[in-house]
C-alpha cells in the first residue's frame, strides 16, 4: 500500500513537471492533464490511511524513492545490465561493495 501511495505521488509530480515544460505531445498532454488529479486524489486518500505518527518515516521513504527514480532515469539502456550486476553483488556482500564505492567516491 505504501509503495502505491508513493508511486502515485511520484508519477503525478513527474507528469506535472513534463507537462509544464511542454515535453509531452498534445494527445499525451491531454491524457496527463486528466490523470494527474486522479493520481493525487488516490495517493492522498490512501495516505490518510497510513499511521499519522509515522509522518517523518513516510517523508524519508518518499525522498528515497524520488532520489532513486531520478538517478535510475539517468542510466543509459546499455548500462542497465551493469547496474543490475552491481546490485546483485551488493546483495551478496554489502560491506565490500560499500567499501569499494566509498573508495571510488573518495568518502
């Protein structure tokens, strides 16, 4: 349920941005104009069902999903298998992959 809430909100935000930047072709622009309010309404009604006490956690999840989707949208198609390969290595040995990333990124 939480995933659906955030995906609706992220999609609504991104579609709105594309619409305002005139990136969309006219037939698609009209469809986007109609679906954005539905996405927002759906995410808001479902969001109300979420625990009010976990507002900070929900913001953290939303920001993480937003950052992730923004970064992943920049990955070239030909690089996607490498990203999946690195993720599989991360799942197998998180400590080593984190160490390698820190070394490469000079952290």
